[in-house]
C-alpha cells in the first residue's frame, strides 16, 4: 500500500527548489508548486461550499447535453440548461471558473449571513474578489460561466436514513448576473452590483455547508477535478470514525464523467488526488490496487475557525 502526500515532507527537508529538483514527473512538480503556494500564504481565508458538491460535481468540460446528471454517496445532482429569451439553450456551467464563481457566491452569503452577495460595479472588481487574474480571455470565460450559472436549474436528490428521499428543486441565483456592456477601459461592466442566491439553494446551503480553505482552492484553481477531490476530502475525512475503503468503481461513479472504463480514470484521478493532498496537508489517504483508503484526519479548516461562522 502506497502512502500519498510526500510533497510536504520533501519541502520540509529540501526546500521548494530542492523538492522540485527531486520531482520525477510534471504532476509531482505541480503538486510541489501548489503546496508551496499554500505555505507562502500569510493569511488564511475560509471558503464555503454546499455539501452536495462534495458528493457530486459539475462537468469539467463543455457538454452538448441539456441535462447533466451525476451520482455520489446517497446524492444525485441534476443540472438543466436554461434558455435565453429566444428559447435557445444557454448551456450547463462547467470547468474551474464555474466552480470558483459558485465558491465565491456561497462563501460571501454565509460570511455575511445574507443571500444577497456583493459583486462590484465592474467585472474587474468582481474577479479581484475571487482572486482571479484579469484579462480579455479570462473576462470572456468568467462571463460565459456566470451566464450559464444564472440560467440553469438544479435538483439535488438525497437518500434519507429512513429509506425515503429528499428533493430540492431550484437554481443557484434568483436573478441573472448580467452585463451592461463595456466601460471606458474596455472592461465589461455588470448590470447590477449585487446578486441574490435562490431561496431554496440558500436555505440548503445553510443546512449543509462544507468549510474549505480559499487559498487551497486558489492554489489548484486551474484543475477542476482537483478542486472536486479536495472538497470531497474536506467533507469526508474529518467525520470518519475508522479507515474507509473506496473502490475504483466508486471513484469512477463519482468522478469518472468522460471516462468510459474504470481503469481509464485512474491516472487522471491520482494526479488530481496528488494536487488535492498538496493543499490539504492534514489529510491521510492511501492507495492500493483495489482503490483508495480514507483515514480519519484533522479537518481542512480548524474547527474553531469554522465555529466563528457558526459552522459545526
């Protein structure tokens, strides 16, 4: 059985540059860079996401289907594309930018205790709040995902312990994050400087929040699968009472969108896991031929920090 998470020991013993010199693959170097980014942060910031996204996730790449369905542990997520005023499909949100936008909206709502979230008067100020670099191409990508998030409908199905089923229908936001045009310096301007979370989503978020490290997400922000794995580990590890095996078939079921066979996801998932562990040094996860083993671990966010926002 191979223990994951050697990155932090390498950095402790050899320093960042020394660890990079010892790296034998690109994925090792990326993990070292992510861990170094986290270690270099002077301030820790709390992020919040819905527990449903720890069990299921959005697509990683653009899809043509109008409905996205993913199964997780006792949870099923359906995301349906919205339509524009002509009846054309807007599309299902996907990729890392969609995840970062949603993380920002959820975090701010819980932090302020209000479903109404400040965006800022320009795309630049909003992206600055999300710690995203600004640029023409990035503006376009963020605007596209904001449009998809604004229009889509979502349904969470959750198995109850008594054998029943809970169902939440709704959306992410009540009103669209809309853009008025272009201001003097060529940056897109927002039509409104606030957006309100859908009431059902906001209520469910308050009931099922998962605290994460905002700087950890930022360190792996270009890798949407690594974000999903990190959130999954942040949700599961600290609540475990004993080591828990997760088969490769179960990994494929939750994270294997786009991979037809179980064996095809293994190398991609292991790279994502390596990145997730690089920014969650408290995590204890091992791998073997049958799958992965999760061990009880300290939470990604110390409990006293989470309690400041009334989380646990």
